């Protein structure tokens, strides 16, 4: 089959790779000059199979209301005159129950485990290097009351087969000695040795090159303008070159939409509505000043709900989510407050480890923001859409790097008529009665 994959972030590129592995011809299209230049560019780098709890939980609505006027809050909802935002919010609220939370965690863990195994296999096959570190992920608590609740969260994950364990302050400092320098009181944490981290951009760009070596056509610098639909089927994709404006129509036997947050506006042009909404997040990548004071284990800071990962001689700190539309500005008061918070927190937890001076004081922090393609459940949409030949692989929210390898493989398997070995619901796919198909608000509707 000839398959046209739209979007070369981690998801589209991984999809292309797994399609090639199954003998398909692939065209991989992106508007940027290389792969992974949008949301997969500078994320928190964590392959966090075991830290996959969705934002939608019983406490989320109250917390979100409380945080509405705090520019540095972990979750910031900025109301827009946009029905898509309100629809998404209503669906999100519907997921804020214990039952929905547990059900969503089960699927996220299942996809995470499948994806991690797939990633390891891909690394073994390709030899791609991407600042990979297999030292696990630790969740660090600076507040005693919050730490008391950590045991419950760890127990929930263990029920789903994840070996997350509670560790005392002493054990945490043995695992990550750099925390001894913290100016905040470290009260304890949880730790999962099997998690890892590495640079998503480096991996994705190297994978795109491997795809080209295997015969894929990489059509970068091309905007996808529209899907050509007639008689309930897709017959082509119209793309326009960014350099000379040339328009062409790509044809294939199947089309996979993997455009991250932009999947929603693209599918809306052919009357399909999917519950994917942009969740803006920020990162800062810092040069190290004193490597011995910088962490080696990838961390989640419970106090600020941010993640910290060492990438060779750099330290990446990332997090927060802002629901306010397709806004990629870094110079708004909210964006600046969030970027400042990331630098302050590094200085509090790892004083002197990295160059946290803002640009106006001679520092060179590499600030970045990206739009997480968020679904109300945090479960991605993988499967077949209600137009012939049209498939989707999008909506990976906070976990696209963790779930990228497996999502690409799952879509390639579905498209090839195979059944992926992962216990989750796929869009538009009848699981054959082996497992009941749960109704998901994240299902695509025409
Ligand atoms: C601050 C932050 C921290 C994060 N940390 C982590 C983490 O630690 N671990 C983790 O697992 N996940 C993390 N994530 C989430 C992860 O980065 C995303 O889920 C993932 O990058 C989404 O990948 P994607 O391929 O779906 O989207 P993208 O990477 O955005 O790829 C979509 C591609 O489609 C292209 N495109 C879109 N529209 C068009 C069009 N019309 N024409 C042509 N091309 C188009 C874009 O150019 C883009 O390259 C984080 C995200 C953020 C923002």
C-alpha cells in the first residue's frame, strides 16, 4: 500500500517507520524543514510509563478554578470565545471522577508498556542515539502533606502492574545525591527504576533519516491545505510548498493524520470533529555550570508540577499547561511568568547547578513552548476515521514521547490488518468481541 502520513512529529515519524517495516510505501509530509520542530521539539524528555496519571481527576475542577488567576499555576484555563474549548472542557469535566480516572490510567499504562518495549526494540534495530539515560524517574515532594498522599498514588499504579514505590528522604538522596543541595525541604518521593529519559527531537529527526534510507519520501516544507473527499472517501491531499508556493495533490491508498493539535482544524475541513485541544506548555534548556550539582535521575517536582531531565551537558526543565487556544507566543505576561518560574525552581532545587540567569542578566536560557494535543482523557486517538482510507494518530497530550513508538506501531499494525497487543480502545475499530469496546468521549464523530 502507498500511505501518506501527515505530520512528522514523534507520532507521524514513528508511524512512517512502522509502516515501512511492514512493507508499505510511505510519503511523510510536514510544513517544517525537518521532523520534530513543533511539539516534539523540546519537551521534558521523560519516557514515563509509570507517571501517566491524566490531568482529569476528582480534584482537578476545584484546583483549576483556584488557579485561574495565578499566572504560574500548573494548570491555567484561559476562557476563549471558542465553542471547541467549551466542548472540550465539558468532556474533561466528565472525566473528573474516580471511575473514569482508573479506567483512563489502565489504558495509559497499557499503551505505555507496549510503547516502551517498542522503543527499546527500535533503538536496538537502528542504533539511534538521543542522550538516553536509563536511571528511572523519581517524583520529589517538598510538602509533607502531599507526600502522605503519594502512597495511595503508588498503590494505584502497582495495581496496574507498575513498580512505583515510595522512598524515604534518605533513599531519595541516595538515588539522586544532587537533591542534597536543595534549598527546599525534601521530604521524600516515589521512584520507578524502569522509566527513562532522552531527547525526543534528536530521536525523531534521526528516525526520519532512517525512514528516508528505507525508501520513504520526506516531503518537508509543505503545508497540508486540504483533504480531497468524494463519495465518503479521501482521494488525495492537497499540499503547498512553502518556498515556491507550488500546489500538488498527493495520492495514496491510505492517509494518516498525525498533525498534533492541528489535527482538529484539518479534520474540521471535511466535517469531522475530534476532541483534541491545544494545551500549551513551556520548557527552558540550560547550560550546566556545576555538573556535580545537577540531577542525573529524571525528576518530577510535585511542588510546581514540572519535570527536570539532564540531557548531557544541558538541563531541561519543563511543564505547566495552559488551555487558551493556538497561541505560541513567549512574550506575553503569562508566558514570561511561567518561564521565570521554571528558572526560579531550578535555582531553589539545584542552586548553582545550571546557568539560570535570564537573558537581561547575560544568561542564555533556551525558552520554548509547544501545544500538547490534549484529549479530555489523555488517551490518544489511534485508528480509523469515518471516511474511507482516512486514519488518525493524534491526541497524545502530555505523553506523546512516552507513547510515540507504540502508537506508531499500533497504527501501522491496524492499517495492515493486524491486532496490536495493547489493551486499549482504538477509534473506529471493532475489537472482535475479545474485549468490550468502551464508549469514549475521545472517539471521533462525524
Ligand atoms: C512542555 C512540554 C513537556 C512535555 N514533556 C513530555 C514528556 O516528558 N514526556 C512525554 O511523553 N511527552 C511530553 N510532552 C508531550 C509530547 O511532547 C507531545 O505529546 C508530542 O510531541 C506530540 O507529538 P505529535 O507528533 O502528535 O505532535 P507534533 O510534534 O506537534 O507533530 C505534528 C506535526 O504536524 C505538522 N503539521 C501540523 N499541521 C500541519 C499542516 N497543516 N501541514 C503540514 N504539517 C502540519 C507540524 O509541523 C508537526 O511537525 C510534553 C509536551 C510539552 C509541551
